C-alpha cells in the first residue's frame, strides 16, 4: 500500500513537471516570436524613418533639419503615448496576462479531471 502511494506521488510530481514544461515552452515560443516581430518591425520603421528624413532634407535643403523633423515627430508620438495611451495599454496588457494565466490554470484543471 505504501509503495503504491509513493509511486502515485512520484507520478503526480512528474506530471506537474511536464505540464509546467509545456506551459513554459509555450511562453518561450511566444516571447521569441514577439521579439523577432519587434526586431523586424524596428528595421522597417528605421528604413521608413531614414527615407522620410532624406526626403524632408531634400525639401528643406538641410540634412539636419530633415532628421530633426523626424526626431520631433517621434518625440511628439512619445508624448502623446505617455499622456493619453499608456494607461489604456497597460490595463489591456495586464488584463490579457491575467486571462492567459487563468486559461492555462483552467486547462491544467481540466486535464486533471
């Protein structure tokens, strides 16, 4: 009887470890995918920024003014984000994290039943 109980506990611990590995691997894949999308997006944004800067520089006949104008656009975008959008984005991200955590917990509970 004791050996069966001991084996059950060992199997249960192994199952929890495997489920944890599954959840962590899904999280890692999501993070890596998001990071790669971010890097690609940054390169695209950088190329368009250079293009806009050089185009504005040709319009203003000044490289400094063209690049400064694009920098000013980014500063304006940052200020607008910080003042108006940051709280909304923070709340939505937190809500999505909590939903994902509860969904993962529910999935684990359903597997156990």
